[in-house]
C-alpha cells in the first residue's frame, strides 16, 4: 500500500495580528478615513467645521441626497442600476408644489407623488425585465423622458407659490427637529437603517443579493428573480418620490425644473463608495450611509478651507466615484481569487503524486523545500 503525505509550510503566512489588521483596514478602512477626515478639518477649522450649526446645516442639506443614495442602492443589490433618480426627484419636487398651488390637499399630494415614483420604477422594471433592455440604458432613457416632461410642464420656468396656497404643515416636513437634530435627517436616517436591516437580516434581502450575484443560479434555486428585480426598481422610484417631497418642502414655495440631475452623481458616488466598506465588494445600506457622510465631511471641509471655489463639489464627487469603483473592482477580484484558490478535496490514487494544496501561494506549492513526500510499504 502506498501512502502520500504533504506537509505545508506556514512560515510566510501572516500571523493572527496581521490577519486582524488586514480585516480591520479592509472592512472598516472607510470608517477610519471618515473619522480621520473629520478630525483633520476640525483641527484646521475648529470654530466653523466642528460646530453644531455646521452639523445641522450638513444634516439638513444632505438628507435628500441620503434618501436618493439609498434609492440607488436597492437596485444595485439586485444587479441593476437606476439612473432615473436624479431626473425623478426634479419632477416630483415640481409636482409636489404645483399640485398644492392648484388646490390639492398636501396629504393627497404626498400620496400621489410616492405612487407616481412607484409607477416610474415599474416602467423601468418593465423595460429591464420584459423588453430586456440593459438597466443602464433603460433608466438613462427614462430619466431623459422625465426631464423633458418636467421642462414641458414648467415651460422651463420656476414654479412659485406666490399666493401661499401650500399648507404650512408641508413646509414643516423640512423644518421640524428632534432637539438639535434636523427632522429631514432623522427621516433619511430611519429609511437608511430600515433598508440596511431588510437587506442584511431578512430573507428578502438575501434573495436580492442572490439575484444580483448570480441571476441564473438564483432562478435555479427557486427564487422568483423577476419579482425581486421589479420590487427593487419600484422601491427605488418610491424613495425618489419621498426625496422630491422633502426637497420641495425645503425650498419654501419655489420649484425648479433643472434641480434634479445634480443629485445623480453624488448619489451614485455614495453607493459605490459604500460598497468598499463594512462588506467590501458588496453594496450595503450602512456603507451607503457612510458614503454620504464622508462626502458631506470632505466637501464641507474643503469649502471652508478654500471658500468660494465652486468647482470643489463636482471635483470631489467625480474623484470619489472613480476611486470607489476602482476599490470595489479590486475587492471583487480579490474575493473571486480567494474563491478560486479554495482547497478542492480529491480521492487519493495509489502511486499518484500528491495534489498541490491550492490554499498556498504558487511559490509554496512548487518549492520542494516546503513540500515533502514519503512512501511506506
């Protein structure tokens, strides 16, 4: 009888401390960077940046962006992308004010806007699932149509409530607060936390991740892939409607037709940046919240260091998006590489040489000093 043995050298493998450090920087490196950025700007501008007033301004102004970033995140989990959200929020902030000017009750307006957002999400889903149009192309085309409708409806002019027809309670949606914390930020944060809990801890979230990771395998395991994609697109559209309502409330009786698209790139950047942290290589709700936070801190800090430089915000968003996509791509390739190197069990054959250990590096597998074989009769 022939027996094959293989001894694997671990001399070059990282120790427990190194593995802990690598995991910490990989999973929570963006959290560390966020804290470092905050401390950096707080030390340089302690009177303005690290003030309660600055926090309130940032929390209130970034609440719409946070909701839109969450709206982008949900379809991305299912492997789709929704580029219509920037144009949709522009349409819905116009309609939220215009319908009140025409005499509709603000509560009915809120319901109509959210339902309208869901209808647009359903249209996107039909294009993607029934017509089999690529989600990038379908939602970009839908967004352009929405943009055209907004300009047609407004004639390219501002919608103003000069007679004060809108309800005072509607304006309060963006003015209330819980202590020092602005109300819109609380609404946006609750939405983000709920989405995170659903995606990470409920079956619907696991199914969405399965659909996004491998649609064919998800279908074979009995997951109704089409239903989850449609649900993700509809949820994205409805959240866009919520963002439009808060935006219209914040603008105090003025709505502009061209205000929506400026939110698209920052929302995408936050979602992609979020996929590089907490769970690297995977879009997640907490990561998206953190992505919005780091953008808010970075842009605010730079604007206080270099006041009056209006190019800073689009420059920061563009560079952040490129960096986020690059980091996410590298993380995905590392994960795939680790999966490819997983050990494969095989039945030994008498007289055959031992199979190489795929958990080692190529150098370890080929180095005769790290692998020895012996025979005993």
